[in-house]
C-alpha cells in the first residue's frame, strides 16, 4: 500500500494557467441524450442505420472524443455526477436509479455546476428530464420527506403515495433549489406524474390515472397526455430560452438540456416515422438529432454561436430496444442490422464498455480544433472542475470531489500524460470496475447489468481485460495476471475509501 501511495504522489497533473481564458465569459450548453449508444451517431459508426446530420455537423465543427465515459451506466447516478462532480455511489444510492416519488439525490447544501456558475453571473436553465428526485407535497401540509428519510421508497408504498400528492402546491427541492434559475421538463416520461413541470409547479393538474396501454408506471396523468409531443416541446423550449437570453447579451447563460430520448417510452413524433433504417428506435434517435439541430439553429440565428461552448453526450449506453410497444426486448434493434454499442461489448447498465463509453463532442469556436478526434480518457464528472477553471472559481474541498480539470483536453491540446491516472466505472447493479492505462478490472463474473451472461462455474472471481489488445473484452486475463489484479484492486479500494478521488490523486492541490 505504501508503494502505491508513493506512486500516486507523482500523478498530479500540472495546472495550466494558459488554458484559463481572460476574455468575457462564454455561454455553455450541454445536451445530454438519454440511452444513446456509442454506435448510434454516424460520426461514431460508419455502419449506423440512423441519419444524424446535426450530431455529425457538431463533430465536423468541433472535437470528437472516443474515450469518454459516464460515472454510471444508468441514468440518475450519471446526472448526479455531471451536476456535482461526485460519484453517486458515495451517496445512499448504491445501485440502480431513482423511482417514482423518490426524494432528492443531490444534497441540499451541495455545490452544483449551475449554482457555481450562478456565482459568476450566469443565468442557468434546465430544460428536460430531471430524474434526480423531488420532495413532493402530500396531503394538506406535508411532504414526502416527512415520511421517508432516504432517497429510496419501498415499491409497495409508491402507488398509494402518488394518490396523496397535492399538485396545487409547489414541489420542493427540485432543479430551482439546486442551482437553476429556470426549469421546464417532463421529469421522467415513464414515471408519474405525466405532465410538464415548470419551475416548481406542474403545468396543469394530472387528475386521471394512466390510460391502459400507455407505457410506464401507473399514477397521475394529465388528461390528454401525449408522449409523442414531449421531445418537440423540449426542443421548442430550449430554442426559446436561447432566443430570450439573446436579449441579455451582457449576461452569459448555462443551458442544460437533458433529453428524454431515446429512452423508453420510445415515442417518436409522427413526422419522424420511417426516417431511419433501424425501426422505431432509429426514428427516435433521428428525432434526438433533430432536437440538437434546433438548439444549434437557435444559437446561429441569435448570433450566439461564436461565444457558446456546446457539448453533446449521453448519460449511458443503449439497451438496444427496437421500440415495439414503445419498448421492445433488449438487443432487438440489432435485427435491423444496427448496433448501438458498436464496437464495444455490452449495453446500458453493464460494466463492459458499451454501458458507460458514450459519444462526447465539444464545439468551442476559436478554442477547439474542427473535425478532429481526441483519445483522451475523460468522465462526465470532470465537467464541474473544468468549468470551475473556466470561470476561475476556487472549489472547496467538499465539492467536485471526483472531478478533474479537462479544459486543455476540450481545447484539443496534447498532454504528455493522461489527465486521469485511472477511471472508475459503476454498473446498474452496483458492480465496480477500474481502468488504468489499457488494463481494466471488473469485480464480478458477469456484465453487472442488463446483458445476460452465464460464465462457467469455474470462471474466475473477476474479469481483467487489456483494452489495447482486446477492445471487445473477449479474453479474460484475470487468472494469468494476479499482480495486475491485486494492484488495480488496491487502487480501487483506496479511491472508494477516500472521500475525494481528486484530493487523493492530486496531492499538489491539497
């Protein structure tokens, strides 16, 4: 252990003050797709059956990363990590996601990416899927937090609890209490309540039960609710926000657009039907691309493009559903000859690469090179510290604990060594994996997620792959390399036991 600790003392990346701009603050836009696979966009997969002209345009005008990862291979934990710079496995949520009526995952006093930017004069907005919990008003004067003290609520209590929600009252502890000046979205389209939410109120009163045949969990629904209008409405709201902020050119804005698609319910608008060669799922991905196009067009027509940093990415890999009945069996979209995970193994929720390796494209006019590719390993938790550097914010020790500054990487600058000494991955079932260089260790026999995999009875206790020689993770070298297994196991234990990977692995900043 002492030798490992001494090694870590040499790994601190130097602060690059030249990377910190001195010019006027720039706008920041993050478009986060939901369940979009690495192999869905054409610029990542030359065999994709889905037209993605706007994602491809962004890649042609910016920098495309090929080794970008999410902090979890499922939804809520990734969103937590992106907005806080901290792994969600450090919270009470040790696996899976938040479910209907769950309490907030982001702690009340925690610094978030938007609240940090607010301190530097930014107007902040979230338009889209929140999925990080609320404290719903119930009965006459109560809230869900009066009855539960954790983020999780027992499944058998969820449906009755939904019947007690008072939609006439403000919803507590949502996005506008976590750093956003404005929120509009459909919190989780397959969860109740089925309605739009603006700031801390529902738009209308969801007064009927979910219609039979409509995808998702039972619970309160707005009369006439149409799942196919969700994505176009979010696109319209995001474009309108950009146009509204154009009237205030002296104040920069941060726009976070966490989309609801192509996650289930797979419900593309009629206009997009048949526009891909990958069935209903492909049409929905094509609509996601269109939404990005609406955002880019709004920046263009308001003259904001040259002073706006745009990031497009996904919250985890794809479960590869074909979209039949707004869902379909996992892996079924491959019947069209389209592989959302190509070239990686697995899918959403897995510890294998396709669970957490995602598209990541940045366009920063005048800073990023156009049409180039970066192989720098990064993780979405890095955005918090990166933007802190951008606005010259000094982060306290109890914030952005698992975030590293990748500003130079976003500018396309070549480093003499990786920014990250290692990456930690976390599956939907709570299985950990660690990657250092080309070596990747998974602490379990299976996928850790959705992919059905039955290893032989005599299979080793874990999986070790050399991604340089074996990017498809087909040859398990666990038994042949005990020293590498031990080294990575100890490094993972050390990081998990520390309150901060950043302070642990960047001692020069302590």
